[in-house]
């Protein structure tokens, strides 16, 4: 079972919850960032920072084998760097993975390794950032996804229609088929890059109208992945031309059947653009200490019946009525946790967990608005809320 990373639970003193990873510094460069890959020399001037990606455990998957393979996932440490010029910003993420899993176009039971970089559509109020991973109503996100994929039999830009078919649909055998495969490898496209905008479950919409341009690549080397993304500072969906921006990262492990919501992800992480000033409140909100008494917070969570609807710690029995909180401290900000306690209807992600009990809905729809069935704890004393947030922020898997 996953373990709590904080030893503070045994100590009943006023203290700070485990601090988040440090902010990332985006270095200003003069080079062209239109198409940046992992071997681009400009990365030599970048500053790499460590980020922690936590196993997403919010909702149980409808896949018994995948659930068993991921039951004891630990957190992952990755290295991230950012660079920017007057018009573009680029990121590199490097993370360990002992196996290379590739997207197979002719199979439905295999999954690929991949990564995603997520941006908040609006971050003017650090206390109201979008729901991590998919956004929520009125708080959209833009997500760039890159998977490792085999060469596909699609048009390659030079009119070579003979390679737009699957090898199994050709009349080739032996050496002729081997030569066909070589030509596909030479001219085919293995790039699986997608961009989405989302405001909650089932809302993810792929951007196909050229209003969002990006360039991402992925490479496997020395038991680990390197992923890069380059995109404009400004487009129709988000403005990243600021002193500080919130960014989140996710990675998938195809060997463990990772896909969709079965992934590892960071919380919102502050990226400070070198040479720009301001937005320090965003850095403080994402990386400042969370004051509170963790032991008293654990007691308050128990006394207020949270375990009646949620699996709080990894050692608790699974509860399918509400989302699992076992890694909530890893990929949620303190402000998001606080808002969930005092105003649970502020962010009600659409969609319903099919694993939940059919008689206990997560929310009701009243006058066209989703209203959470979770208890509103705004009546609690501020000290109690501080303690609960401090405790919930310690709920995260260890890095092994």
C-alpha cells in the first residue's frame, strides 16, 4: 500500500505540511523555438528542476488487470526545464521508465508511454485554478499530449499512396514485405501529437482548426523518456506572456496499461519567466508552506465523517461514493482543497463515476446547475479548516 510521506501525523504541534516542489525558472533565449526536440542545443542553457508526479487515484478504473498492476504505484521524480523567447515557450521533461511501450495501431489491448503539458486558461486568481487534469466549468485548460507511436500508414506529404495501407492489406511477402516495411519506416509518420481544450469529464475537444499550434516530440534513451513541447506564448486559448504561469505535467506508463485517467501527474507548478516581474502571489499559492496542525487535521477529517464518502488514506477501505483522496495532497493545491471544503459546489466536474453506488450521486442538477452532495464545511472555525487542509496535503505516495 502507498505510504504517507509525512511523519508529522504522529506529532501534535503547529507545523507546515510537506512543502511542494520548487518553482521552475524559464530561461530567456535568443534561439528559434518553432521546432524544439530533446537534442536541441539551446537546452544546454536551461535550468532543470525536479518535479514529483503522483499516481492518479481519484476514480477506480473499470479494468481489473490495470487496477491490480497499479495498486501500489509510487510517485515518480522527473526533471523539467523551460525556455522562452519573444513569441514561443518550450518545455522538456525527463522521467524514468524501465520499459518502452509504443502505440500499436493494429491492437486494442496495448497502450503507449507518453506525456502531457497542461496550461490554465485563466490564472488571474491563484485560488481558483482549474481542476487538475481536465479543467471544469468556467475554468478551461489546454492540454498538449504526445505519445510514442509506431510509424503509421498515412499520407507522408509526397503523394506516395502505396504506403497509406496497412502491411497486412498488401500482397507482399518475404523480401518484398521487408522492403515495404523499410520504406514505411523511412517515409511514414510516427508522430502522435494532439492538443485539447477541456472543462471537465467528457468535455475534452481536440483543437483542429489551426487556432493552436505546437510542436512536441518524445524519445526513449537509457531507461527513460525525454519529451519536449514548443508552443506560442499567446493564442486563442491562453496567454502565457506573464511573469509567472501555472503549468502541470502528466506521464503515462503503457506497460502498466496506463491511459486516460490512469496516469501520474503533478500539481499546478509555477513557472517563472526570467526577466519578468510580478505574479509572486501565484508562486506563494503553489509553493508556499501550508500552515496547520496535521494531527489535529487528521482528527477533524475523521470527526466530520469524510471517510463516509471518501477513501482518505491508502490503508482505508475503498469507498466508491466519492473520489479517493489518497493522493490529493500530491496533485491538488492547498487552495483547491480549501475551496472543496468550504464551497463544494464551486467546482463540480461533470460526468459520473460508473463504479459509484447508483443510489448515491456525487451531485444533483438544480435549475441547470450541478450542486454537490458533499457537506459544506464553511461553518467550521478557520483553525479547523487550516488543520484539515494541512493534513490532506500530506496525502501522497512516496517516491521509491
